[in-house]
């Protein structure tokens, strides 16, 4: 088991955001988390990444307790995440954005002078990550000049730069056109088996195409977990989220 979460609990005042939540993610598996707005999905991802500390519960990576480790410690263990809102640096090229991510994973602060931009220890893994997401031919384009879908691909390249074992993807299709979503879905399919992936996503077509397993989150509590066919036909899930359609 790559990642396990047990009895995670998080409360903000009178709001219970995560309620005794359990999750298992196998190596190479895409495990999707779905649920209505306000279900606590982003709060959950924040706890898995180390940005948010749970009030109770335990998070294990390879059986080791990482519940109280900071986000940078978890990154060094091989956990990377993306966000709902694109977080690239618009004035930098695609290559420079990924080089920043590579250097951050190497544990160094970035130095803004020209020799740094030509270091093979930075350029080679950055180019490899851009190739992996289909942006090799766009590497010298400023991020600001890229389409929204390309920026999301770039953010994924930045997450892949540290060769993570676990990717936490928070709505990677957010704001995308239908064609961009299809391209991102194909890209995530290409990563399947190479990385464990926790996928939070509202695009149900993408979720049911990508996921090995799906957990349904409602008011912070997991109400069902299973293969896509099981979830699609689960009456509790239909009533709470998917609907009869």
C-alpha cells in the first residue's frame, strides 16, 4: 500500500470538513475522490499534502507515519500536488517554470542569473517532464502566452519534475474546454501505472474513464468506495451525488 489515511478528522468551528475519513491508494493506481461542492475534497487533499494538519487521524506513506510532517518533507518522500487554480509564473517560459520546480525538489533556493538557466542538472529533467506532458515543442513559450489547457499541462510537468511516487491532483480539468479535458484525460492515462494518483475532479466522464477506484465524499464522510461500475450503480451515491442520469 502506497498511501493510507485512517480516521482523518478536521473541523473548522462548527463545520466538520473531514469526518472519520479512510483512504487507501496503491502504487500505480488512480483513485478518484468525487462529491458535491463543499464536500471537503480540497481540505482532504490539503491534509494528504501536508498543507493542512488534521485534528485527528493518521496518514501513512509506505507504512510510515507522516501525519505531522510538513509539505516539504512529504515532497522529499515523493508526494507532489497540483491546485485548482493554475500556479505557474506567467512571465517565465515553460522550461524555466519546470526548472524552478526541479531546483526546488533538489532542495536549493533559486538563483536568478544566467548560468543557472544552462545547468544540465536542471534543464535535462525539466525537458523530460515537458516531453512527458506533450509540451516539448512549447518549452520556450512564456506561460502567459499559453492556452489555459497548456498551463494545466505545464503545472503537471512541474509536479512531475521531482519524479514523485504519488500525485495529488485537485481538479486538473477545471476551466478547460471539452477538447482540453480530453487531452488532459489522455495525458493522465499515460501516467497510469507509473505514479499513484489521487484525483479530485468534477468531470465525471474523465473520472469514470480514468479511475481504478472511486471514493465518494459527502459532508466530509466517505459514503462509498469501489470500482467505477460499482459507484455508478450504487443507489446511495445516485441519491447523494450522481443522480439518476
